C-alpha cells in the first residue's frame, strides 16, 4: 500500500518544479538572436550593425556602410555593399540573354560581351559565337537563396 502512495507523493512534490519550468521563457538560439528583425530579403543595414559590417568588410569609415543591406539566411546574418559591379539582389542564372544575342548580331565572334549588355548580376562570362551569345564560363556561384555568394559576408553582431 505504501508503494502506491510514493509515486503520487513524488508527483505532488514535482508539480511546483514543473510549473516553474513551464513559466520560464525559452532562451532563443544565438542564430535567432543574430537575425532578429532581419528578414530573408535584402533590407537596409540597421545602424546597430554598422560596426559588425565594418569589421566584416575590413573597413573603418562608418559612412562606407551607407547603402549596405542585410538579410538572414540559414540562421546567419549576412551583409552586402551594393555598387555598380556588386549587385546585392538575386543572381541572374539565365543561360540565354536576348539582349546579348542582339549585341552579338552586330559584333559577331567577339570573345567578350560587356557587362552593360549582360548585366552585372549574371553568374556567367559571355562571348559571341557568330550572331549568338554563348556562355564562356561561370564566374560566380550562388548561395541557397539565389544570391551571388561572394558578395555576401557574415556579420557577427
């Protein structure tokens, strides 16, 4: 008879401990903390991350963070500094470029198609084979979300 009461008694003693554990908020993971408030699409770099941005890019002047963008990917906070040659948007992975074909129609067999024709977001180098644009090689890789991986650096807040 005493054996039956022992488990009930132990449960009664454990109830206050279980109630305290249930009331304790969960501790967010460092990854969730790093990305708090930053979504998966590029958005303006928050002022609170300027220091981390400067460290990640090896820069010193805070004004160089103007125009920088951040996004969260795979639980990591990433930043990019856009420019004419550094597009921070999605990479262009198309394997046919009508504007490049039009350019090649006037510049047949040229070994290089300029970026003003192909766009800076393409991950390929292009050349003309007769009147058609063809891929000469891949010059950049994309990350899992489709951005040019080399342009994005992790931030440590």
